[in-house]
C-alpha cells in the first residue's frame, strides 16, 4: 500500500448507525499472504494529533490526513498495512480512528464506545492519544474504558459478564502529546512514565460520586489492561505554522527531544515482538478479516454482544473456509497445469494424478488450519468436494477420450467413407475389397488411439455396431450382384446353347440342303451325262446308221453298179 485506505464506513439503517468494512479493505486484506499481523490502533479525542502519531508508527511523515482546524479530518477507521519494520515475515497494520467526542452526549458516547470496542478487539497495541500535561484530571479522558465491560464478553453466551477481559485485551499505550512537564519525584527519584501512570490510576479514599467514578474507571483500566504504559511526547514546536503543516516539516527543523520521544515510542511498539492473538492463537491477515466481520456484526446487532471466544470461533471457521477455498483453487490450478494437459489418458493414470493432487490439497489444509479444524469437519468437506472434482475430472477424461477417439476413427475411416460415397464397393468382389480396407482402418485406429484414454474400446465397439450395418449393406449388395451375375451368365449360357443349337440346326439343315443340292447336282450331272451319253449314243447310232446307210448304199451301188 502506498497510502492509507478506509477500513470502515458507517451509514444509518433503520435509524441505527451501522459499521461496515469497506470493499477496498476486504480486497486488500484477503489478497495478502496469510502472515501474522501486529495491529496498532490509535484512539483518543479528536484534534489531538492521532493521525500524525499513526503516520510515525508507519514510518511515514504523511499519509493519514492531518487537520489544524476545529473539524476532525479522520472519519470512521483508516488503515495502513505494510511489512513489519523489525519483525521478519510479519505485517504492521496501523489503524487511525475517528476522534472521540463529548462523553456527556449520549448518542456521541454510544458511537465512541462502539469505535473503542472495535479498536480494542482488533488490536494487540491500543494507543490512547491525549494532549496536554498529565494530572489527576486527565485520567477522566479514559472513562470510556470503564464502559467496555458492558459491551464485550469473553464467553460467547455472555455468562462471564466481562470478567477476565484483561487476558484478551491489547497492550495499552497512553501517549500524551505536547506535554512540557516531567514526571514527579517519589522515593527520592523521578518516577518513570509507567510508574507515573500507576500513580494516576491509584485508588482514592472516599465515597463521593467523583471519587467512586474515578475508582471505578481506574479499576476497569487496570483490570482490562494489565499491560499498560504511559509515554510523554513534548511538543514538536511552538510555531503554529509548523504545527499546522507538521507532515511536510523537514526532520532537521524539529527539536531533538521531540524526535527522541517519538522515535523511542514507535520503536518500543515495533520491538515488542507482539502480534494480534485471539484466545492464544496468532491472527493472520485473513483471520483478522474474519474477526473484524464477526465483531462488526455483533456490534451492529442490538441483541448481540461481541465475545472473544465468538471471534475465535469465527476466525477458526473463516480460516478453515479460507484454507479450504485456497486448497480448492490450488487443486484446480494443479489440475489445469498437470492433469488436463495430459488428457486423455488411461483412467488409472488419470485417477492417480488427480488423487495425488487431492491428497496434497488435504495435507496442505491440515498443515495450515489443522489446529482450527479440531474435529476434522472442514477436512471432510474438502475431501468430499475434491472427490466430486475427481469424479468430474475422470468423466472429463472419458469425454475427451471419446471425442479424440471418435475424431481419430473418423479420420482413418474417411477414405472408406469416400469410396462408399463413390460406389467403389458396389461391384462383384467389392465386399472383399471393403473388408480388407476395414482391416487397415482398425489397424490404423489402434495404432493412433493407443493410450488415448478409457474410451478407446468403447468408441471402437460403438463404431463396430454402426460399421456392421454398412458392412452388411455392402455384403448384401455384393451377394445380390453375384447372384445377378450368376443369373445373367446362366441366361447367357442358355442363350448361347440355344444359339448353338439353332446354329447346329441351321448348319445341319444347310448340310442337308447342301447334300440335297449336291445330290441334285449329281442327279442333274448324271442326267446331263446320261443325256450326253444318250446324245453320244444317239450320235453313235446315227453315225452307225449313217455308216450302215453308206454301207448299204455302197452295197447297193455295188449291186447296182453305181459308184
């Protein structure tokens, strides 16, 4: 933080002044690493230099607003938290409170008492700031302390009636600024400031109203604040201009006596080694937020009363809730970094990684708040939540495995689907080609899906069911095509046989016809030959007859002498 932030604000609700933690304070305190806190609250009458003292406790010259007029500059509570100046690993939180007003004003006194109750309960150092010279009358400024027993209890049921509050209250530092007197002498020496405080708080003899009021108030202060101190701080200057601009005055312009007094005062508080505790337990930043919520709720409730043990229980529950939420976030971060990036994987490996993160979260929570979670309720709640997360993650692993395996299967099956779409298997022998291609698909899937989680076989089983339909359709088509081919070929064979038979018949007829034609030709040739022979014979006969005729004629001539 580079400047103070408003810690609380007030507003009227149903005619009652209600206190609230500011959202900025909630955000800052909940975001800081859980470390012990040294809480110093500065209270006291308004316009007496509280804010300047608060700045010095923060090792700052300015920050909390300072005022030099009649109006108080600090309203509600403001705080500044930073690494502790001397205690390693701790925070210093300084709270500057709204100034206390007129004690005789009942409404103002009720408001002031609520503020004082809250400041007392959240602090381990309570600085009550006053101004002027301490005397018997200045003790009356502490009279609000006597009202604390009416507003705070130790036990939650309130049965203790404010007893033993001193065991739980902060160390009281009465800082008196602008004093110019020294402590009185007694026992032959000058009293220390703490001894002077005890002298001022001594019991007075008598029974007047004023004495009784004094004794009651001092008895309350001593009972409530067994550890108490008085510190006297001289004025930083008599120059009104310096006093009105104290935050900007150079350190060299301030008197050494003032610087020594303020330096010693702040170092005493820083070096005390104390931190805020509740019921003996250190309060860390988150725990401080829990007890503040509890105290403010109790202060705001007219029917309730804040108690130390109530705050302890609120802190215990709040710390357990905080630790549970932190470990849940840590678990989720671990899962995001070491489990989910490796998904999907086989279920046993995935479960082993998740369970390791679960066990680590539970162990860290036990180490963090085991002392608060005495009966293990919060541990069991966290385990139940983490177990649900584990089951959800296993389901996620299964879902991712299913998605990835389906993607792989679609990819390796794509060439087959394209062939199916193109009808490449719609032919005789297509089923055998398909079956061979599917063997390649299954082989490729097992290679690529190996180790990809619990859904490898389930996805394959589902795919087989749908692929069987496709396989059967291709097989049926193949069978039908084979049957159709067989029928067509049988028809072709029948047609061929018929054609062959017809061809043979035609050939036989042609042969017979040829034979008949040949016979006819032979017959005709025979007839022609016969006719030729007949003609020849006739010619021969005619020649014979002619020859015979000539011979006869010759004989005749011979006979008749004719030549």
